[in-house]
């Protein structure tokens, strides 16, 4: 019999579904952007790095949900936020993740 997943297990399970090169891409970007306890990673940079590592196109990165890394990194001890402009109100910034040391 299979037990329901516990909330504390979601991040660990999420990390297992992501290809290693996706985690590696985010790790590299976090290290390169880390300053004063946090790293701001632009989504476009993550997409480009994942494409480079996996030899795939942009649509595959989105279609396979490889950018949904928040729970995996939270399980590793980060506070993670994701921000993107809303479709109204004239917001015009690049979507980004913020990884903060807990």
C-alpha cells in the first residue's frame, strides 16, 4: 500500500524528478550570483544554462516544468521566491528567483 506524501517530503521528491543538469544549472547560477546571503537568478539565464547543458530548446524547458525548482531548493535549506511581471499594470521586468540563506 502506498502512503500519501507528507508535506515535508515534497521538496525531496521534487528534486528527484528534475534532471541532474537542471539542478547543476541552478547551482552554478546561485554560486555566481551569491552576495550577502542571497542570489538573484534571472529565469532567462536559467533557461539558457539548462538549454546549454541538455541540448534542448526553450519550449522543452517549459513543457517539462524544469523551472519549478523552488520546492527542491527549499528542501535543501534555501528560502526561495519567484517573481514575474503580471500581465497588466505595465510591469516590465525579467522573471527571477531569489535564493536566500535561511
